[in-house]
């Protein structure tokens, strides 16, 4: 799997997940547990991973939602 983006913002992460689900793109959110363990100091961003075959479509979905300025897309 390839990193699509990473964020410490839980609202933004939830929105990205909803967009990917709506587009039927499989994804994994990595680093959720370490983020909880570190005490919410936002040291470890949560990474959104997608299959390499879905990367272009996932980027397109986030760009269409005007998130390209909010997220650093890989």
C-alpha cells in the first residue's frame, strides 16, 4: 500500500475516509494506536494508505473535494 496523505486533524481524516468510501476505494488508516498512545499532542500523524492501483483515483477524489491545499498528497 502507498501513503496517500497524513494528518493530525481528526475531522479532516474523517472527511477523507468518507470520500474514499464514497468512491469505493479501499484504504487503511495507519498509526491510529500510536497517535492515541502519545497523548493527543499531535506528534504522530495518521497515514492514509491506498493500493497502488487506486492512488491516482484517490488523489483525484481528494482534489475534486478541494483538499489538495489542506493535505500534502504523496
